[in-house]
């Protein structure tokens, strides 16, 4: 069983932006939410590890 991921305001905004356009660059995502590209990359890696983000598809928190 996986540990639930706790999402903060940055996470919610990033996921919203990715749902709008999954092709955005790390730089564009970071600028939109106020994080560095490396911080965005770490968060995306965490989403993938949890199974919330796969091949550009985002599962809602309720589904994950």
C-alpha cells in the first residue's frame, strides 16, 4: 500500500496547469507557480512515483 501524498498549494496549481497543457516546460511551470524548474521536476518525479502522473496523464487525487 502506498503512502498518501499530501498536496500543498504549489502541487494543486502544478496539477491544474498540467491538466490544461501537459507540454509546458519545467521553466514555464515554475514561473507560473513561483518555483524553480528543479523544484518542479522533483514534484513531478514524486507524482510519477506515487502513480498520480503517468505518460502525461494525471489522475485526480480521488482516483489515486
